[in-house]
C-alpha cells in the first residue's frame, strides 16, 4: 500500500515546514495527485488520518486535487484522455504518445497555525 508511505512523507514534509516557520501546527495540507500514479484517494485519506495522530498535524485536513491523465499522439496529433493503463491513441491506435498530464505528485499548500 504505497498510500501509507505517501501519507508518512506528507507528514514529514509538513512537519519540516512547521518547524522552519515556527508554527504550532498545520490545519490543512493540499496535494496534487495525477491519475497515472495509481493512488487511491480514499486510501490516502485513511492512511493520513491514522498517521497524523500524535503529530503536529493531528488537526489537519488533507485535501487532494486529482489531475486527469491526458496524452498527445505524435502520429495523428490528437490529444485525448487516458482512461486505461494501456496507453495508446484512441483514434489511430499508435503507442507513440507524449504524456501531457496525470503524473503529478506534489504538495501544493500547507495552512499553518501560529
């Protein structure tokens, strides 16, 4: 379950920011997750809820912004939504694809309490 290790990393990053900014705690953490990362949003939220107990994030809310997966076919120049794990152009069947979005994984915003 990589959601657990991701939740722990979110807590680690946030605690570092809390210390660097001399805050008391974090109230909210927002992360962006691309759909190609195969992260189950509900499992990440559940893991975060368990992992945050007895940390400086115990009052924190985890917000997840999901980014749809999009590709661009170099053969027929069509942009499309990637909706399955086998990435090919739905128009021409080519696998000569550029991934435009869906691989994102970042911590965007941390709301701190001072």
